[in-house]
C-alpha cells in the first residue's frame, strides 16, 4: 500500500511558461514519493538537493523499524537499549507530545499497528479480546529515557516513529538547504511539506486534497512554514462496509473516529506532524482546543461529515473550500 500524495502543489510559475527551469528531484523514501523543487536553476541548487536527499536517506535508515540497519530493529526485537542521540532526542519529543496530548500521540503503538496488520499488505480487524490485551500492555509509560539510553520498561514496549519522523526529516532537509545557501525551495515528503522562501517572488501555492475525492478543498499561500496532513485515506481497508485506517486511538485500540483529515500549519514540520496525528485521535472539539493552545500552529480539520473547520488564526486567511460535497 503506497501512501497517496494528498497535497498537490500548484506553482504555475515553476511548471509552465517560465524560461528558467527549476531544479527538481523526486526519490522514493519513507514509503512515499519525496520531492524537492528549487526555483531558478543554479549549480548550487543541484548540490543542495543532493545533500538534502543524502540527509533524508540517513534519517530513513536510522528510523526505519523494519530495517536491520536501524538501532530500533534490535530494540523492538530483543529490547536492546538505544544509545543514538538523535533517536533519543525524537523519543523525548514524542514523549513530551504524548503527555501534552493526553496520550493521543503514542509511539509505543507498534504492537497494536502490528496486530491490525498495518505493516503488511493484508491488514484485517483483529479479535476484540486481542485488541484489549494489546492496549493493556502498551503505553508511553513503558518507555524509559535516562542516562543517554532509550530502554523498554517492559517486554511489550516497542516503538514506531511513523507519526513524527517525516516531519523531522522535512525540517532536516530545510536545514541542509539553508546551510548550503538556498533561500527558496519546496520540500514535499508525500504531503508533509515545507515551503521555503518564495517561488519567483510569490508565496508558494498549496492545494489541499478532498479526503473523499480527487479535487481540492482549499488553496492557500505559504512562505516559511510547514504543512502536514494526517488522513484516514492514506492507509486503510474496508471490511463489511466499514473503513479501518492506520491512525489508532491508544485508548480504544481501534482506528480513531470522527475525522477524515487534519492539516497542521506552523514553523516546524516535526511538531506539525506529531500534532496532526494527535489531533486526528483527539477529534474535532478536543483537537481544536489543543491547537488553539499551541502557539504558532494552526489547523484545518475535516470531520466525518465533510465539514471543514479552521482554527482561529486561519479564519479569513486562506481560501474557503471550493468543491466539498456536503
Ligand atoms: P501520520 O500519517 O503522521 O498521522 O502517522 C501515522 C503513522 O503513525 C501510522 O502509520 C503509525 O505508524 C503511527 N501511528 C498510528 N497511530 C498513532 C498514534 N495514535 N500516535 C502516534 N503514532 C501513531
Ligand atoms: Mg503525524
């Protein structure tokens, strides 16, 4: 199951009619298509894009729990402690967001995602008793971070950074590009994206996909910010007419109910990513309350009826939905 690309970038200046072609490269990483675009061709841009992809590959290798190259493979398999400072840094941040979201965001859901079969090509609804047993044993309290070590507090504690790592990778790619002297670029990791600077002196135009169709529900301008979406259409299966998707509610053990997608806009993609997942689990009311408290971050929430809700900082700032069926 490949994650669909759900944010469509509309940048007419770059893609048509413009005499100077942008530097653009796409590679398959993090189980999705990752694209970097730098407007206005320059040799330095090509070098920067190459360096950014090298960094993305490093992060993918380190955090891919299914790869033996990753220290997380041994952690999940045999409880081997992890000493890698970068992994510990992201684990600490995940733990913080887990606490701030009342446990809605939880990287220790690995056994639950496994039980649902979301790491395989044939996910299915597990027995209720198996789900209950699984959630009784998992929880971020099982994660021990001390003295430069990440350890499992019990045998059930296994981790999956899938809800946060692409956001972190976006931020790292932005850092590499800036360090290389690039001021404008679009970094898009299958919809977790960052719009750096401007696209030929105009803000980047970002289109947000309708979670139940191919059209756009909104178009907005962005410069110097990250946009990350979590949606129930990214990885799902239908059983007996019901949709089951990959964002799991740690309290129930079932896919979170009530929303179709959550988009978070803000300065850092790592926070936007984790909070998009957390808000999806928290639902419309509690999720919106959490984002209103989070300084510098805004949300576009689409509920299960297709209604679009904007957090207060976005009201009037972005175009209203264009073709949502209600
Ligand atoms: P995202 O697309 O960022 O919402 O991340 C979804 C991925 O995060 C899933 O494929 C799982 O690997 C993981 N995940 C699922 N539910 C949660 C949750 N409640 N908290 C943290 N990570 C989760
Ligand atoms: Mg996320």
